[in-house]
């Protein structure tokens, strides 16, 4: 008869790597500021490094998740909270959620940040600080032209408020650098925070 010896093996949880750490990166700024272009450039970099990435495009969210909402303050707040909820859900499951959404009101953005803090999920606020004069020349969707022609009202930064972030995690002057340089600056911040 042989003695049986019990062997206990403890498997330690591996330390999370930057590639498996989720985060919400919210790019706020005026229409045609360059938010979505920068987000897609950054998404490519992060995917090349092995990160899971989703870009939550504001127009797509409006169509599929916030259909029926208008553009008054209450509806804009609701839209931002819905996007913030989805972003936090993705981020808490290891995805880098890139959110190029105007989010014009400080209280809406702070509510999203608060949700992330409560859940212990990384959150980075980026202000794409392109001046309205530059945005109106770019006019990617023709919104500024429609507003000038009287066909559109409530355009953020023109005849509807845009409350600039007072102390974002990063401010990008996209009109003074290339898209690649803007994405590189944001990528550098993510590296500094252990998120890339």
C-alpha cells in the first residue's frame, strides 16, 4: 500500500496586459473637427498591436440605438448616456471603445465619466479642439452650409451650445497637425497610462 500525497497547485491570474485592458476613449469636439478620422486612425494602430477595438460612431448610434431622439438638450443627454453605457460595457470586457461623439454638454460627459469611475473602468476624455472657422470650411457633412442657408438650426457650436472640456486628458489641435500626428499623440497617452 502506498501513501498518497496531495499536491495543491495554485494558478495565479496572469497580470492583465495593455492589449487585454479595456478603456473608453471619448473624442469630443465640434462637427467636422476630425474626431471620427482620428478615431479610425487610432483604431488601426491599436488593432495592429493586438487590441480589441470598436469605434462607436455617433451617426450609427443615432440610427440604430437612439432612433427617435431629437437634438434638444434632454435628448442629446439621453443619447450620450446610452453611448456611455455601451462604451463602458465594451471597455469592462477588454475592448478599447473609441467614441468620436460631440457630447456638447459638460454634465453629460461627467455623468459618463462617473459611470466609468463607479465601475472601475478606464476612461480618457480627448478634446479635438478644432476652431469652428476650420470646421465650417471642412464641413464634411454639409451641416454648416445648411445652417448658413437657413435649412438647419441647432448646429452645435454655431446656434446651439458646445461646452468645451475645461481639463480633458488630452487636447488635440487637429488643424495644426496631420491625422497621423493626432492619433500618435493619443496613442502616446494610452501607452503612458498602461492602456496600449
